[in-house]
């Protein structure tokens, strides 16, 4: 079992202070946007079929380190404990996306609509109201279930590391088939333009390609160097790459959005409210269902945390390709990054505090 348990037993330097790094990159991006307004625009011009090559490189290096950590051989063992697997799949694909659409629409499209005025031109020339663009970013977060960082949350909650690892792999595979059609449908409900070819292309490039390369490079490296070297050397140096690529992407993104944030800083808070509520709600629903299904605490905690967590790397990549780096949708996905660490650490503490309610099954 030690072979399949994730190598990260605690938060790394980058991960522990991710919220701080994100805030720092927001400030740096805003500063660059103010002092050198053409810098990010110039980089974004290096595009092929509306796909920015500098951003594409950053986004690929966000995804590959996550995918190479997954041991897909463990997926076939998931049948031994089908309840938590089925629970997380139902929550991630049948409940969470629709809850996100409803909550984001309620807050951003109704309650906060008066504070989110204006329109923007997205890729393809379509003009949309800004609040719809923010809702679109929330939708893209809601249909991207769990990042590899959930392996850390599962471990910190003293959950079943093997199950968490399996669910990351299963979610990565499921996204290949469900992310595009579900995302396109919900964006249509939100009356956003639906570039179907771009949606499919973004899933293939930013999920499929890193997944494929991660699988084969993992097999080759372990066969060549051994699992100990792969875990202790390769992954040790590779782990910060994903965070650095994410932070560089955020600098570019906020160099576009700096003017808007300076003029309307409340936008970050307004977007964060529905994201926070939705995260806590999904956690509560999954945790309660796990108790109802009589799961052990070690299975219930990671199941609930997986349901609550978002794969913000995929959401950022998709929003950037679909609507542009300077879009409201991309800004909303970044707010998801901003609140991810503190909210998930809070939920880990909730798990540990409520562990006793599952004691009869431990």
C-alpha cells in the first residue's frame, strides 16, 4: 500500500502559502498592467487558432506534474470499495455542477447584479454582460472536480490516502468524457456563447495530453530509475513546477484585469461569496451522505473533501481558451484559486473535529 500512497505527507512551501503567492501575483500583475500595458497583450499575440502559445506552455506545466503523480493501476482496485467511489462520482457530476450554476446565478445574477455592471467582448466577438461572464467562470470551476492537491487535504484529515489517489485518477479520466458536454450545456443555460470545438480542444490539450504523457513518462521513469528515485528525486523537483506555472499565468491574467480591480476591488469579494458557499454546501452534502451510507471516517473525509475541491488548473485553462485571458470568466476561476487553500484547510479541521461521529465504523 505504501507504493500507492501519495508522496506528499504535508504542504510544500508553495502549497502552504498558496493564497499569499496568489495575492502577490495579483499585485505584480496589476503593477505590470499599469506600467507596461502592452506586455501581456504582446505575449497573447503569439497564438495558433486563438490558443496563446505562452499561456499554453504555462498551462501544460500546470497540468503535467499533477497527472504524472497518478498511479492508474490503482483504479482497477476501486471496485473493492465501490460506495465512496460511486458517492464522489454522483456528487461531482450530478449535484455539484447544478448547485454551482444555481448559487452563482442567485448571487452574481440576482443579489449582486447591481454591483457587477458592464459588458465585455469575448473571443469570437460576442458581447456578453459581465455578470454572465463571472457565472461562466464559476461553472467551469464547478464541473472540474478536485485537483491533485486534494491528496494533501485527504492526508491532513487522516483519511484513506489510497482511496483519494484512486478518485483523483478516476476524476481525471471522467473529465475527458463529461467536461466538454456538461460545460457546453451549462454555459448555454447561462446564455454564454458556446464554442464547442474550442471546449473539446481545451479538454484534449489540457487534460488528455498531460494525462497521456504523465502515464507513459511515469511508466518509463519508474522502469528506468525505480520507484524510489521517481518519488524522492523526480517528483520532489517537479512539484513546484505546477505552482510556478500557475503563478506565472496569474501574473499575465491580472496584467489584463488590473485596471478593473483597481476601480472595483469589491468584485473579488462578490465572486468569492458564492464560491465559498457552494464549496461548504457540497462538502456538507457529501459528508452527510457518507454518514448515511455508513462509510468509515477514513473513506468519508476524503470523499467529502474531493467533492468540495475544484480542479482550478483545468478551469483556468478552459476559461482562457474559451473566453480569453482578460475575460471575467478567467477572473472568476482565479478567485477560486485565491480561496482554495484557506477554505479547504478549514474543512480539514471540520473533518478532524467531527471524526467521532464515524467512530463506530473506524
